[in-house]
C-alpha cells in the first residue's frame, strides 16, 4: 500500500519545517537553543498526532473502520 509512504513524507516534511522554523528564530545563546529545541519537539509531536488522526481518517474512511461508524 502507498498510504504509509504518503504519511511518512508528510510527517517528515512537517517535522523538518517545524524544526527549521524554531531553529531560525532562536535567540539567547545556549539557553535559547534549549528552549527552542524543547518547543520544536513539543510542537512537532502535537502536529504529528493531529495530522495522523486526519490522514488516517481520510485514507482509511472507505475500509469500514470504526471511525466512520461512530465507534
């Protein structure tokens, strides 16, 4: 199936963009780098979980999963 490859590319792109975005706005030396790293990881995790839900819903909607039937 191709859906895992699509999800991997989307997740990789999101993590890369989030990490670069936080990294390019870092200020304050070593302390700022630590704070930006922590913020980037937390943001990437939240976005990944949210996108995983929506991508799974969109890709597997027609397979008779429990999401389409209201559990």
